[in-house]
């Protein structure tokens, strides 16, 4: 005995609409979990770089620790890595997360 299951709908009657709904839901989820957080982080990084000033302690993405000696107009910084020793780096080479961790550790030590 063979059973043939027949759909209650005609092929393509409502299948196109449900595919559109599923596709729209996938795009929404992708936007919520991928694109939106990256855009938010990029905005924070841009604000971090624009707020830099002389005397700030920073860490580069290469792990170099230093203090900003001079903020140049050509998107570079003069970074003092040891007393009297300066290097010129791009602003985009700074790590926002590592700099925040460095400054957070300095403030917790100062409170003790």
C-alpha cells in the first residue's frame, strides 16, 4: 500500500509569501547580530581617536605602551615610550580596548 501525501495548497499559492517572510526575518537577524554591533563599535573607535590629547596613556595594537606627547594634524601621534624616546604612529594604530584596560587598572591602583 502506498500513501501519497498531497499538500492542501496549490504549489506556489502561498509558498512565495512565506519564503519572503523567512528571508526578511533572516536579514533582520543578520542586521541585529552582525551589522549593528560593528557599526556601534566603529562609532566608539572614531570617538576614542578624536578625543585623544597630550598626556593620555595609550596602548597600540602592537602592544606598545606609551604616553601621547603630541597630536599631529596628519592623523599621527608622537608617542613617548620611555623618557626621552619618541615614536610617530598613526592614530588608527591605537587599541581602544587595551587602552581602556590600562587606564582602568591605573584608576583601581590609584584608589587603593
